[in-house]
C-alpha cells in the first residue's frame, strides 16, 4: 500500500482520541491489522503471538501522546515502517508484555480494542489490570474508519474501476463447458492484472448454485441456460473493490428476465435512498421493499450492504435496525439479491460513496450517492 503523508496519520490519531473521549472511553488499543495500517501506515512483517499495540489515549481536543508497545526485536522495523514515526515502549522476551503495556493504561480504565485483537492479549491485559474493561471497536466506535477522506475515496474509485475492467474482459470469454473454478481463476488473474495486490474472493455460482449467496466455486460445469453470479474483489493500493454481476449463458427465459429486472430495480432503489437525513437502514428498506412487493421477500436473505475501505467488509452496514445516519464520505455496497433454491440466484452490487465532494476525478454530488462501479446493470448474455 502506498502510504499517505505523515500528517494524515497524525490527524487520524487526533480524531480517534476525540471520538474515544466523546464515547466515554479512556482510549483505543490498536492491534495489527487494518486499524494499525490506518493509524500508523505500518504492518508487522508477520502475524505473531507477540504483543504489538498502539495505545491512543482519549482526549476531547485530540491532543495526547500515542505510544506503540512493540517486541524489542521488531522495534527497528516499526520505526522504519510507521509513517512519520511514533514513540515506542519495547518489551523483551521473558518479560510480562501485558504488565509492560499496562503502564500506559488507567488501572480502572475502559478501552476500545481492535476487532482483530488476539483474545490472548485482551485477557492478558485484563489479568494485569483486573479493574480495567474492554470493548470491541466495532461495538463502541463503529464509525472509526467509516467516513473516508477524498484521497481514500479516490483509491476506492480506482479499485472499483479495476474491477469493472475485469468484468469487461471476462464476459467475451467462453463460459459454456468450463468449470466454475476455471472462471474464478480467470477473475483472480484479471484482478491482479488490473492493479490488485490482494484478491479476497472470486465467487462464481452457476445455475442452482446461484441460490447460495456465498457458494464457493467448484467443479460444476457451466451449461447453456445457466444464470451465473460472479462476485469478486480485493485490495488495490490498500483499498477495496467488491462488485457482483449476474450473467446468463444463452437467451433468458421470461422468468429469469423478470427476476433480474426486480433485482435491478431494487438495487437502483437502494442507491436512490442515499439522501441527506437517510439512515443506513433506509437503504436496506428501500431495496427490500421492491423485492417484497414483487413477491420474493423471503428469498432476499442478507443485508443490503456493508462498508468498504482498508478491508472489503467493514462498518457501516446497510441493514434493518441500523439507525446510523449516512454521512458524506461513507463508502458501502448496495447489493440486493434474490435466491431461489434449486433454481437460480441473481445479485447486483455496486460500491457507492455518499455525497462525494472534493474527490479527484469525481464530480461533486452533495445530495446523492455516486456509484464507483459502472459496468452494465442489465443482464449480459455470454456464450
């Protein structure tokens, strides 16, 4: 991932400190994974059982002195990898690393911890400071990374454009007689050709397999008459892509066309629901209403969308009961589907950005959502 300027990471840490204070927390404990990349631009060389943690103390004005707890043998790597540098507290093998980290914490403090934190370390901190308490970041600070800067949106747009180019290249290729896994391998290779350093998923679901939203591609041979759901994405320059299109091998039946038309209308309704004062659940309800009105409500079996950024799935979530307001700069999927067991599935997915402004290469849209995927929404007939 190409790092941002040091000032960007410092500003993120200041905003996190202020958010923690507003939530009544004593701080945020950031462990290796997307949160550490977000706040330091640093990824340890390997997943390790040794405690590595950035402690960001809560401060209403964002001021404070974040400190990274790091194994001594990796301290040099952190100083090299952390953009702009960071104060470190090193510990050595043989020491109680949780007691060392505890020096930075209030004995009775309440802390948000990265979702990816090892239970080994959360329980270790609890043992070192029995009166302290911990909660998952997603639970107490769900929007910590949800609102993207214009520079982040630009990276997401570039990743989406790469995924669109993959779709453009895959549809002229033959489908008939090939296995699902063969087409999935093509998607993987094409994503890498179009700038993705990491491929997270390449789902290819033919015919009746389309009724399983997370079907893993296998040896099922694609035949004439199949609906084929393709859901693929990964990371390009550190930011995610995720798109789904449903194609058809040969001419469609009237029923197949109808199901696809309903999903297409539902997806449009979900995008249209992104307006000032909208909540996340409004997006879900708008898309779901179209499918329910068409008589397929029981066959739409998942939420309408999820956030995307440094990971392909992250808050916010477009789901009933999620009353979080949609804010400018939020990026998330809108991906309704209909799944008819034993028969077929249809899903259409775009990544959208809410009320974009100041994004290089994108027009401002202060009262609406803008799609970051532009490949065709109508069903594409393949051979």
